[in-house]
């Protein structure tokens, strides 16, 4: 089956993942606290608790002032090299999807209007009460793009999420850098 759509993860792919940076800065020697925040993050990305509730818990668990935690977690620099690649090499030929484990809709805070316009559809996990690596959310992303899962390639930085995409019938590439992804994607697209 030929590829008709390429779907991108947000945090760790399209923008830097501030949560991992927060863990490294404040909890690098406390894996049990990281695990607790990750458990709560799962609840937020499936819409069971709000981002504000998660932020309160992150502050409590990490003993970092809530305003400081929010400030640090709001720093998500864009991957401009990847956006340029999407715009020039991919958008003219393929549908472009966005699939993120997200606790809220931060699209307008993270991206410019031109960047948002590159995407044909957005699936934010909290709006659907499921998140990656559940194969159903990948199937939903394909369906919303009007293609079959086997016509999609998922780009994600988390290995288990790549496995989830493959369980849904997609091909996947684990993001390690824009040039590497472009090289690996070109092999799939040829």
C-alpha cells in the first residue's frame, strides 16, 4: 500500500519536550516521583484530570513552586528544521496529521498560524479519552485524515508509541533527529 499520510507527534518531535527536561532538572535521582507524575500525566492526556490539576500535582510531588513549574513546562522550542522539511518536501504530496498525548489544546501557544496550517487534522488525546500507545487512537487519526492506517507513517520519539502505531497497521519511525527521519522516510516513500 502506498503512503498517503504522515502523522507527527508533538512533544519531542515538533517541539522540545519540556517535561523530560523538568524531570532531568528536578527529579533525576527520584524515579519513583517521575513514575507518579507519569501516571498522573496519563490521566490528564486521557481527559480524566485537567492540566491545572496535573500542574498542582507536579508542584506537590517535585516540591517545585507551581509558578516555576508552569514556567519551565511552558518552554517548548519549535523544531524549525522539521517544519521546513514538512512544508517543502511533504505537504505538497501527502496529508499531514498531528497526533499528541496532550492534556489541553496548546496549538496556538506552541505554533504559528502558518505552522498550524500545514496540518490536515489534529488528534489531541484528552479530547478522545484515550492516548498513545492505544492502537485505537492511531486508527482514529488515520480515519480523520480519510486514509487507511496502512497508508500512514507515524513519526514519534517514544518507542512504545511507534509500536502502538504499528499495532494499528501503520508504519512508524522513531524520531531521533530531522535528517535521520527524512532519510528513513524517503526509503519508505520510494
